[in-house]
């Protein structure tokens, strides 16, 4: 054992064994890494990088500062309380002239209009007249539009002037970011985002719970049947997967609408009056029914794969020890299915929280979810920064819930198959 | 006495039949009485109906016909959890989400025992199987033998009068299995509990049981003590299934005073104890390898034998010979001082006593 006492263990050729081992493993590690490189690059370039770039928009917007180069330093130095100086009016004039020339005034106007509505036309019309203005520009500008004397306009410009800004994130959680750097809650009637986040959570939780309630017995039935019958049922569960999401959602419209199949049946069986049919669609109920149906397979499959691995002897053993059917199920069978409930639950919940097509088609107003709003800002209002900020908040919520789940149930405890 | 009568009939199978598909009977007309405190083993090849019988007794299968009585009361309509029968399963069925202590505590909890009573009983049961230090472990952290002990303790902790064991040692290696056989036997002796044990391993059955019921084709072929089973098999199946056996086929010429004279196809004549045969009928002769002697003897059953194969097994030498045309005739030659040395190809003489040769059904 003298070589141990003298230092590291040596390989046959005299190099330290640890180093040799590292060299021996390096090549195979490199080869294994080579296999995942294509996927890694794809994820990096097509998913991770765009996501990060887009998330950056939530806190960074230089549409104003990039164009209004003369006003930029002055607005940054301004204390947002005192009267705007002549120098600031001069700079504004110069910027308006320049931006009119290179046709960037529209973007600036839109940006400031988001902070203070009604300012858009002010910018565009003043810019049109700016070239012919004579100094002093302060009077000339106020002459063109007397709102230039309002300090709120300048505050909105100061907020827009900041490229790195928490304004969008604040907006996403119904806060208003002021020019002096403070936050305040928006007025009652303008607080819509928090309400939407809460409703999104609520719908996702209900869909997940309904999924467990409806999926558990189905999975249990499948796991207790013979292989042939179970496979037949499995195909029935998977069948919706082979149909387009859009088709399935539209099918629900045919079933649930006022003159639809469900309501006809209700009327037929006297459960509803003909003039007073249930409104099952274009509201929250519609979103809930359609989403539960679409997401149910994601609940059943993990549950089934977990239940299939639980031998029937456990329940038999419990019964032989004197446990009633219910006790044997609740104390012995059910705890062993928790990994399946966890996996199915988190899968359904995360899919539900970002559900978009279904609530858009059958949700109406009360069934609208946060992703519909993100889509609105992406395509209609073109306020990408707000969309990014809302996406970021959604991401944070999901990550938080994931962390919570890990703390309570444990991610290792999750089984998909 | 009435008490002793009911002790003798603690468990009764009364003309029990079982069919799964309505076409074939898995258990055909089973009649079996098990005494209190008895260790009874159901032994048989797979598919012989033994496990079905155990499951009917436990309540997981219903009898298609007939009655099962426990302590004098019919239990056909009593659900498993009200029968109060302990059970050890083939793969132990220890609940993986509970610790060893919680596993043992489970049957006591469902009986609404107080916490202090539960803790004492769990401790006693664990000490009984020498696993006292393992209460906090999870089943997955235990070896196969340890899990087996916990399963045993769990089946015994609520003090049932009857314990069923369904091939409990099947998953253990040979050495551990033999060790556990003795442990279960000693536990049975100490506790006086009635045990019904199912196995397909005959050495397990012979080692542990008071009585063994040999199952084949849904019927009990023989029900007797291990030594009777081995030494006095009643039919050709039992003789073949239990232990090693040499078979000779022949026709009964005559039976006088319980001794049958059997003529073999090759022309030889053998005297055998008439057990299960009739004059003029075909019969199977059964001779245990260790009852065959080498060398000439005065017995009438001496014949020439050609040595075909020798296998050295330490304590004895297994010698395969051609006797009366049967090339699989095995003789065990003890490796004692001065035993006869054989060599392959040599012809020698073997003999056996008429009472060691049993004439059974064809």
C-alpha cells in the first residue's frame, strides 16, 4: 500500500489514475454530446433565443429614445415637476422635424399615446407643421396645439423616454408607472389584467380538478380490465388526439349552443323551458366544458400508466388484514396513484393556463383567458411590449407553481410511464 | 367431545367446485378438513387448482358450488375483510408508501386499536421475526428475506387464527428459502396458529407440514403426513411427483396376501406390494432409488442391471442403469467406506424388497 501513502493512485503508465479515467471517458462523453447537439441548437435558436429576445421587450422599448435624440437627455434630466424649459421645447421641435423627415414619428406617437391617450394626433399634426415654424419654438408649438403646455404630456414623454422600463410589467399587473418613478394602482375600471390572471387560474384549476374526477375512474377501469378490452378503451381515449383541436372545439359549438343538441335534449326531457334555454357556450361554462374534454386524455394517460404498475395483491392484502373496500382503496391504492395524479395534474394545468384557441372560440367574454389577451396585444393593438410583459408574468406564475409543486409533492414523485 | 370435534374441523371444504369460464372445472369436488393449529400444505404443479382453493378460502374467489366453513360457520357470503384470515402473498405485497411500522400497524388501525396498543403489538411482532430495528424503513430498503419476514409479521400481528401463505418463499434464493422454512415452522409451533400453505416445491412441503394435500387436475390425489406421502404413495402421480422414483410398467398376474406378482413386458417377473391395482390389470411399479441394493440378495426381486451413467454427488453416487428394459432406472449408492465401485458399461445385480416396491394404478 505504499503507493497510496505516497500520493494519488497511478495507472500502469505512471500517469495519475484519475487523469487517465477522465481521458478515457472524455471521448465517449464527447460522442454522446455530439448526438444531442442538433436538438440543442434547434432549441437554442428556435425556442430559447426568441423567447428571451421577446421577453426583453417586456422591459426594454427604445422606440421613443431612438428617434427623439435631442429631447432624450433633457427629458431624462427633467424632474417631472417644474415647467418644461425652452431648451426642451427647442429639442422637441428639432426631433419632430427630423422624425417627420425619416417617417418615424408614427411609432413615437403610438408609444407616447400608450402612456397618455389622445396624444397621438398631437404628435403627427404638430410634426406636419414643425418645419415651417419660427422660433421661439415654445410659443410656436403651443400655438399649434395648446396641449403642449400640459405637464401630463411631458410626463408621458418622460416615461416613454426610458428604454429600460418597468412600465409594461406594471401595466401587466394593473399598476401605473409614474414619471417620477413611483407606482400606483390603476383606477378601478381599468384593472383588467389581475382579474384575467385570476380567472385563468380559476379555469385551469377547475379543469384540472374535473380532469381528475372524470379521468380517475376511466383510468382505473382500464387498468383493471383485460389487455384486449383495455386497449380498445385506450384507443377511444386517444381518438380525440387524432382529431384537430379546432374541429373538436367547433363540435362543442354544435352541441352546446342555444339551439344545439344538448339544449334540445334538455327541453325534450323537460329540464329546461323552450324559451329559457341554458347558455352553455360563449361564456365560462363553455370554456370549462370544452377544455376539460380536450385535456382529459392528458390526465388519463399518466394515471393509467401508473395504475397499471400497481399489482392487485396490494388491495387484496389490505382486505385480508381487515380493511373495507373503501379503506383499502383510500389508504393503500390511492396513495400509490398520487404520482400519476401529480403528473397528469401538472400537465393539464400548465396546458390549460396557456389555452388559447378553445376559449377564443367558445369562451365568449366571461370565458376569455390571459392568452387571448396576449394574442390581442400581439395582433390587434400591436403592443408587443405589453404582450411580452404579460407573458413574463404568466411564466413567473407557472414557475412558481412548479416550485410549489416540487416542495409539496416532489418532482421525483411524478410518473409519466 | 364437541370442542375437540370442532377443533378437528376448523376449516372445512365441503364438495367445493370452482369454474372460471363455465366450461371447465378448475377445482373438482374438493373435500378437506383442516384441524385447529395444523400446518397443512397444498402441493401441486401449476394449474392444479391449489391457489384457487386458497383464494376461495381467503374470499377473493367465490366457490361455484359447495360450502367453505371456518370455525363451523359457512363463509361463502362473508367478504374477505370480515373473515379475519391473515395472508402472506407471493411477492409480499408490502405497501411501498408506508414504512415497515406503518405496514404492521395497518391491520390494527382498521380494527380501531388505540395507539399504545398498536405500538406494543407492532414491536412484539417485529421482535418475533428479529426485525425490531427496522420499523422506520421503507420496504424498498429491505432485502428479499427481510421483506419476507415483515410480510409474515404483518399477517400475524392482528393475531388471526388462520394464516394463508401463497408460495411465500418463491422469490428467495435456495439457501434463504431453506432457512425461512425452518423459521416459519418454528413460528407455527410457537404460536399454535393454523396455517394453510401453498407451494409447488415438494421439499418445502415435506419440511414444514403436518399434512400435505397433493393437488392434480383439480382434485386432491393424496392427503397424508409427509412420511406417508413419500413412503406410501397411493397412486402413480403422487409417487412420481414426490421425490425421486423408478417406474416399471407391467401386468398383474396374481395377488396373494397383498403381494402382487407382476409380469413385465421384457419377460421378467417382480413381486410387489399391491396398493392400488387389480388382478389382470396394468400397473405402475414404484421403487425409491435409495431402496434398491447393489449386489445379489436372497430377495425374489433380484435382476441384472447394466450401468449406463455415474454421477458423483459427494455423499452419494447417482447411478443410472438399465433394469428390466427401463434405461432411466436410478440407484443411489451411498459413498460409505467399502462401497462397491462401479464402472460404466459393467453389468451387476440389483435387488429390492417386495414391500419397497408398490404396485399402483397404471
